[in-house]
């Protein structure tokens, strides 16, 4: 049963990367038009906040905002049940609203052992050549038992910088997709959220970027420097994020690409965004992961400091120089329990077999 839950569901719409089996019905079906106007007004105020003259008038800004939020909901608001694409069961619609099948992930705080703790514990294993390795595993297991659980409802209130760590198919990307689609619907349609925002935030502008594409941007920097140098933050992680957003979110493309860049850069500098960077482990080499980790920390501290950040990685790729500083709270993804698996299967069955 658990194998079905993990293998069958892939979320995140156009951007999903193998995440699975996460959620409950979290976003309300209806919306509030008045609240939507208030929310988009808040986003526009964030755009106007940074130093310098905005390049977009309010009407153009609202049009680009609406197009972008539409794209986010289409790209991230769907889930797909693989294996039923060509059967009558799917009725030609194997993609369903993610909110209808989503089962919230179980997360747990985790504080990795320090070097000093590992060395002290290794003494208990005597002259064993694997003493430090065994000590590390023992300490990790102890720390995990002590860690407190975190609900989806409280996730964004824990702090401005989070690192979500879990195995392949554990639901990391589906979680980000759900957050992105929910926040987009909240801004654009005034829909309620199944999770709380930080006390000082009325809305959050969702941005999801796969770190595996960072190398493609680096090659562009190497082979087409003039094109890159004409953009904001050339050659940096901030420049990569702007490049990716303009490349992927087709709805925001305009005749003058500098206007789209202004749209994203001012929102990021204004500090009203939830920046979700997934797949740190997909950065190929350990050295490159360390460089990206340093770039993410600089992004959060210096370039776009007033935003919220979530970075995801698999356990195997989150070690040594790829581990973030203590400013990032680590949260481990826990396996789904029987009740969560049952809910997931029932949600899908209700949609596929309504009779």
C-alpha cells in the first residue's frame, strides 16, 4: 500500500520532479473578490517599495501579475496519477487538482550533530576504523527521536529560512507545488489558505526554481557574456532566478524583456516573496553544491534579504559543504503513516471512481 502511495502520484504539474503522496483538501473552492483586490494591492505596493523608479504602470503590472499567477496555478496546481494515462479509468483526464488529493507531509525538526559531538561519541567505539561513521549514525538516530514534529499549518511561521530534507519521492517538490498554487490562488482569487502566514505577512508572492537548471545558466554566462551582462545581477544566483522566471513563465513575456525583469526583480527586492529552490542534490558535483549553498546564503542575506526561503534536497546530497548555516532550520520529511496513505488512496479513488 505504501509503495502504491509513493510510486503512483506525481505532483507539481509542469514542474514536478518525482515528488509523491502528499496532502488534504486545503484550498477552498470559492474565493473573495474584495480580498483579491486587497491582496493584489499589497503585491503592487511591494513592487513599488524598492529604491528607483518602477518601469511598469499599475495597469500593466496588474496584467503581468494576473498572467503570472494564472501560470503558477496551471504549472503547479495539478497532480497526475501515472499509469492511468491511457485507461478508461482516467477518462482522458489523468491530471487532477492537487488540492483535491493533497495529503500534508509530516515534517520533523532535525539538528545535525556537531563535529565535536561526533568525535566525543566515536571514543565509545574504541579503535574501530569506522568509529566516526558509526558515531555519526548513532547521533543522527538519537537526534531524530528527539526532534519535534511540524504541521503544514505552521510551516511558514517557523522562520524565514527552511531546509526541507527527504528521500526520493518523499513529497518535497509536491509540497512546494502545493504552497505555490495555494499562494497564487490566495492572491488572485482571495481563496483561503490551509496554512498560516508569518505575522507580518498578509500575502506572499510564490517563486519556484529548480537548482538543476543553474548549470544551464552558467553555460550561458560562459558563452554569451554580453547577453548576461545586460541583465540584473549578472552571473549570480539572483541573475539565474530572474533568467529562469523569464524563460519559464511565458505569460509574463512582453515585447521588452527588461519590463519582465523589472517585474520580478523589484518584487524580490521588495521582500514579499516565498522563494522555493528545489533539488540542491541535483547539482552534480559536491564542489558545485557547496558553491550553490554559499550563493543561496548570500542571496538570503544580501541580495534579496526580506523574503522567505525554502530549499529542498535529498539526504544523500545534503552533507559536508552543502549544509546550510544555522540560519536555515532543517526539517526532515517523515514517511507517510497508514492513515495518510489511506486518505491519499481514498482521495484518488473518489475522483477516478465517483460512482
